């Protein structure tokens, strides 16, 4: 399947990726709009996806949109915002039944409808509909406030905020509650026009389709108004740690949340180090086979959960754990010891093989549900790495212990964050 993936430039910094996937009875079309994380516009960007899918010129209410989606054999449309390194990505997706299973061809109608939603939003008196803006402001406010309910996620974000205080990565992709009052429907509409004109745009189609037909329909029916496209620089990944930060916060919680952030200082395009870093992180804390799980959770019974992961675009390795407050010092000490063990190459054959197997199975599962490959290929294009799933699997499979030692040699402790009761 992967060798048939096509990447086509439509001009004006709009790229089309076609991913054939015959196992699904649906087709998915995704639009990804890239912005640089910016404190001044991040809240506006976070509001946009749900406002845009609330109504457009032709279908002015959620009810009208819902009726049209029913006419398109139960299609569905979604909008969201995410953070990838120091970029904020606004996405719109439409999923529809593959026309091979229907009595009529609907792909053109689906794309025409999708274009109406994205490129012809509902505008009243030179702005978005005030009612929709007010509703989505309330919804976004609730979403921002709800972050504190997931204490593990909250602790992770707080660690990154402190760790990357003067870097764009510390900015939240959902924006900030205090910015909402200042946003009005006219300014927000002007901002939307600006980002459509100036942002890199990716269109990704995943499913079972005729390549020539799909390219022709998308080229003819998407009508993005384009201007001078912004340059989005690569996220900086190297940072020398001058002084380790230790942050402790108190909250009325039953279980303490510990997050330890390390600078890995590895460029994700340096495949000779990046994939060993990923395998090494899995050896450290990737599951029941990992050093931290066995030695800190099982043997010492110091935590409820513990895992490590790598933030690809920012080259941060972090450890997250749920512990009792009295176990803080001991847990921090043992995490350091397990990391040192990986740095020294004290890795058994079983540990490295289990880690590689877990990562390979995760990569293979990307194609199990529609959307996984779309996000994967968009991310590959965005990072200009352009590896296939098969190529990544082969790179992971070939990692040796000495490769992990080299990848881990520049890892530095940066921040210890602890949320306690």
C-alpha cells in the first residue's frame, strides 16, 4: 500500500497527499493548516475550527449542515486544533461512505460541500455570526478550564511550561481564558481570512478511490484564496541546561504527579540517533518490560504508574509518574539511576527486543483505523522527513545497544515538576 502513496504540489504552498487504503468502506479528506505557535493569535486559532463547522453561506446552521451530511449518506465533518512542536495545526476533516458501495458518485458533492464549509464561512456584517462566536468562546473556556481535571495531563503541561518558559513550545494550543473577552466576530473573521491566505496547507485523502478522479475534483473544487505564504522555521531542538529547575505545586489531590523533563538534544532528522533515542526511551519506560516499570513500580512499589516518552519536534524526553508525596525523593533518585543504566548500555537482549517489538507493533497499527495514516503522512511532510511506515519499522528493527548509548550521551536533566497534596 505505502509505495502507492502520492504527494502532489497544487501550487501556492498547497500540497495534496493521496493514501490508497482499500480495507475501509469510508474515505477521509483532511485539511491541515499550519501556524507558528504565537501568544498573540493562539486563542483565535483555537476558536476557529468549531466556528467554521457551525455554519457557512450555503448551510447557515448546524441543522442545515446536519441535513446536508445526511444527504451525503451520513457523512460527518470535524474541526480541531493541535500542537506539533512549536507549530499550531488547525485541521478540518470530512469522512464519507466510499462511493463504490453506493448507487451514485458522491465524492464531488462531498468536496463541494467541504469547500463551502472551509472557504465560504457564514459572514454577517463583515464578521462571523456573533451567536456562534459566543457559543464557541464558552466551549473553549470550558475546555481550557477542564485541563486541570486531568491531573496527569495538567502536570505534564506545567512541566513543559516551566521547562520551555522563553520558548514557543510553552504556549498552549488551546489558548488562554483571559484572551477570550478581547476577541470579537469581525477581528476573528479577518484573522481567518489572513491564515487561509498565508498558511501552508496540506490536503490528505485516505481511502479507496480513483487517483486521477480525486486529484481533478480537489483541484477544481477547493477555492482557497492565497497570498504571501509565511515561513515557519524548524523548531529549535538544542538547549544547554544552565541550571536544573525544581518546581513544586500544591493542590487538593489524592495522588501526587511527578514529571521529569530532559533535553535530548537530538535532531529528529538525524535517523542514526533519533530512532535509537525512541527505542532507548521505550527500554527506560515504555511498558511492563521497561526498567522503570520493573524496578520502580514492581520491585519498589513506589508509584501507581510510570512511563517515559519523547516529544519528537522539541527533542524532550520526559518521565511521568503518579506517586505518594512521601515517595518523591526516592522516585526521583531511582529514575536517575534507571536513566544512567540505559546511558551505560546496561540493557538486556530481552529489554531491547521487547522495546523494538512494542514500537513496531504500534507503527503497524497506524493503518488499522482510518485517519492514522493521514496524520502520519502529514507529520512526515511537515517535518520534511518523508519516511514510510515500512522504512521506520526497518530503522527501529536495526537499532543496537551501542546506538542507544550514543543517542543518550547528550541527555541532560532540565526540570523536575511535582504536583502534590
